[in-house]
């Protein structure tokens, strides 16, 4: 098979892996370039913008994840790129200035360490033979040895290992071959330790698959706090479980009593989790600031910050001219950027109108309900 034909298959199969923030806005995380489906615009974990070549090295996989079309028992067209093929192809795209970095993941070819050897060999060629100094995001395969994790970190700007579910009991519903404690938790902790002690510049990211194991949002967010606070991860991504023609029906797959959520709701749920994640990372929200329905899920109708404001009426109105930044950030409609404009502007002038901060229209209407000038 020609390299370009392999890339067509392998890049298509990498689409559900969002752990490199493909896309730049809330609606385009799955967006891809027009010149080959393997070219993705991305926002990097440190906030920068780039265009990556994103692909799997192999869609051959010995594992059995129920949510994944690539699991071993499914009949799909399989192929593997060699380290030489992927490194050469990446450098051709890079030299043509069509991509500026690489996101490389893989199904499990034979064993986790055999796969890691191939991933590491690919990236070593790019770094050492072709002297590429730019951005590389490498996937760590669940169950990889500590030595291979360290080698991956030594060659990459970012590494990711997908946690998939908030805890062992949900994970066991999805895979019999992978072990949550041994293959996921141990590896996440080891990556965290390496980042702390030896590779502080390497960003760590992970991803939850949302809606595949009947897991509630409250559990996903509880684990998210642990990943940020205890393991110092830089970004968490959420991927709504997608039905696929190769999948049995949702309830058949997961043997659950409850009906599957409407597909539109799955993406709204994913969006609410991204909003919550943003509130944790940028707004100082704590676990107790989120509220859930009786099933432990976030409200699909309103964003979690508005819900917090409704439940804490005593906090409002906030005085725009004197409130500390942390309090400004609790106001629905005020994000980090507007909060910065407020704190800068009021050092010189009293704020008499929101429009003097460049806030108009719907945002102005929303903010006005919660502030005094
Ligand atoms: S390890 Fe699981 S999620 Fe990854 S490719 Fe294999 S079956 Fe799919």
C-alpha cells in the first residue's frame, strides 16, 4: 500500500483522539484541513496555535475497547506505517510548510512496548536524522514500560495517555484486556513524576470518553480535579462517545438499563464538560462549586457558571470598580480577558459604562444583571 493510502486510513481512524486539541474553537475540535485529512489546525496545550500532521502509526490493535471501532475483533482495513515512512512523509510536509508539528498515536501492535518502540523509532528519526526541533505530541500506549515512557518524554513536547473513564468500575465495562490500575493509573502517575523531576517543559494531556460507560459528570470532574491538582496535568479533553456502524447498539454494547442519550445531547454534554474544565483551569472553580442533577450530571440547558450564580445570589451584585479579580470572574459573561480589561481600566478611570471596556450587545446585557458600576 502506498504511504498516502495508509495515511488516508490511519488519519481517519485518529479522528476521535482529541488529546491534541485539534481545532481552535469549541465547535471545531474535529475540524481538519482540506489538503489531506491528516492536517489539523490546533491550539496547543500551552495556548499557542499550530497545524499538525495527525495520524495513527497503526490501526492494528490487540485490545478490545468496546467503544472503539478498531478493537481486534472488528473487521476493518488495517495497516501500519513504518518509522521510515512516517518520518519521511512528515518531513516532506514540514519542508513544504504545510504542517509545523506532529501528533502520533497508535493502536496496540502486538504489545504496548513493541508499539512504543515503533513510535519512539519514528520520532527519533525525525529528531535525530532530520534534526526537527519543532512540536511533537506522542501518545503513550496504556501498559507501556517506565523506560519507554521516559524515552517518549525525552523526545516530545507533549505526551498523552487517555484515562478514558473516571475509575476502575467504569473502565471494566469497556475493556477486559486493559487494567485500569496497572495500565492507566500507574502510567499517569509515572508520567506526572517524570514531568516534575526531569521534563518540566513536556506538557501532559489526557482524555475521557464521555457517555460510553454510564459514568456521571460528577465522577469525571472529580477525577479531573485529581489530574490537575495531584498529577499536574496540563489539559484534559472530553470525547463524546460516537455511535459507529461497526458498533453494536449502545445498550447492547454496554448492557445498560437506561436508554442511550440523544446524540445531540452527547455533544452538549461534551461542551458542558469543556466549560467546567475551563472554569477549573481559568476561573478558580472548586469541586463544591459545581452542582449536578440526581444522576450526578451537569445541567444541559445552562452553563455551569450561570448555575453557580443562580445558586449564590448573595454574591451579587458585584461592584465592578472595586471587586477583586477572583470575584469578577464569578460574574456570568466576564471571562479572564474582560476581567483583565476591568482591572487595568479602573486603575486610571472609574468604570461608568461597560461599553468603555468594549463590552456590548448580549454580553453587556448578561453582565449587567450581576454588577453595579
Ligand atoms: S487500545 Fe482500545 S481505544 Fe486504542 S485503538 Fe485499541 S481498541 Fe481502540
